[in-house]
């Protein structure tokens, strides 16, 4: 059985609580592309997309960064 990931719900709680700066900080250290896409989907479904343009930009930027191939990996 897969373990439930609460990262998206925690970030949404920050956004709903009116703390987009903390949400952006969490988005920058997102665990995976899957989690960022889930956050983006939840933002769209809850009609929060566009309300916080900085959060939307942070999600898009970090999706691009995580999806890009790495030049090198740490040993």
C-alpha cells in the first residue's frame, strides 16, 4: 500500500491561510514533479489559480526546473 503524501494539502493550507510567501518557499523545495503537478491541479480545481500570480509563477518555474534533465548528479 502506498503512503499518502500530504505535501500538497499542507501547501494549500498555507495558500488558503493567506501566506503565499511561505507557500512559495515550500514550492521551491518540492519533493517531486508529481507533487507539483498535483498542487497545480488542486489550484485549478479549487479556482485558486490566478488569485496568487506569484504562486502560479513559482509552480510553473519549478515544474520546468524539475522536469529539465540534470547536467550532473551529486555522488
